[in-house]
C-alpha cells in the first residue's frame, strides 16, 4: 500500500483526527528531500491508510520489546488484526528509555513502519510535562525548536532508529517508510519523520492523538472530536501543529467507525475550525482512534 503524502494524525482525547502535510523542515534547501503533495480532501485510500496505521500505532504498546524481534507482530484485545504477517524487524530504544517502539516490515503492503508507543510509565509522563522548547539538534530548518521532553524521548530511540530503517531499506529498497504512534508515540513519530527526512529518506507520518511538538519553523496532524491532547502544549507558548488536520468530527467519546463524510479537513498550523476549536478536557476520546488504540498494553 503506497502513501502519497505525509499524514500526521494527531488524535485528541475525543475522537478527532489530524493528518498533516510534509513537515516544514523538509523544505530546507540544505538537504535533498522528497516533497509530496499535501492532501486537501479525504479519499477512500487515505481513510484505509488511517485505519491501517492506527493498528500499527496500537501494536507499539505490546510489540516494543527486544525479545520479540524476528517474530510476527501480534496484539491482545484484537488491536492489530491486519498485521499478522508483519515481521518485527527491530526494537527501538533501550531498557528504561523514555520512548520505545519497533520497526515492522510489511511484505504484503510493501512498507517499513517505525511505530512508537504512547505514555506508559512515569518517565513518559515526566517527558510530557517538560514543556519548554529547545533548539532542534542537527540540521532541520533555521529557527527550529522542539518540546524539550519530546526531543529527549526521540533521542532515546535515535541511535537504534536510523540504522534499523537503513538496514531494512537495504533489503527492501522499494518499500515506503512510515512513522506512526499514538499520544507521546505520535510526538516521537513526528520528530523521527523529520530526522529521517533530513537523512535523505522519504517518510510519511501518521500520528494519532499527538500533542503539539514544536514551533512554527518545525511544523506543518488526525484528531478525534474534542480530544484535548492535540491542544497541548498551548499556542501561547509558541507551539504549533502540523497541517492539514483531518478531524474525526462526529460521534461521541468512544466512536471508532468513521466514513469519509465524517472527517473534516483543516488547513494551517493554528486553525481553530477543527480540534483546536473544542474545549472538553475528557480523557476518554484520546484512546479511540478508529479503535481502542491503547488496548494492547
């Protein structure tokens, strides 16, 4: 299954869905990156991809384990039924790291997917609370700043991510590379996608329920109704989301079945017509992105 653009799905605590366009950093003339068309409407193919990569994001909660490398991906609670033929290619992170994930090789859909787990321990929550921004490491784009905690979390997996993706691409050079994750995992997936692109690897990003990650220089997400996580940290602190946002705009806190007509597209990094225009602080929607996305813990 090929994807034609970067899709960052930032899902909030309610059922909102954000799909983002190529990261602004990919426009840095100092690095040769592949720019793709930004989707402005939802198609059947985009919706199918959202649902597939939601399963990958869910799988990170129970497949980010060094002992599972070389086995087939599997999930409890029927969280990833479409991934039974996917091979767990590499573990991302280390023992006690703030972030963790896995690289899956999908020979059915010709994909290499780096998927990152959401907050699941006290270190994760500390990372979430480190709100100040810090200068992006490396050469992404001039003026780039990232949430300090999320950048720390990314740095925990960086040394395993880049060689794992490079190794998988050497074996499967025609496969599309995807980064994905839910909540904190969505934030890490966004940052990972930027750095993979900066290394010359074309990447599509699907982030679910992701908080805001960086400043205007960094960003350009899918959100669920009034999920409040995509509204964090606040815009007054200089944070912005990726664009466009594909918002799962109908239903209640636990709705998972969405048709194309239920998904609203919002352009811009500070648009209040989708998830950012909601005010609920309910935590329930944050777990429901086309499925109970954190069921496999």
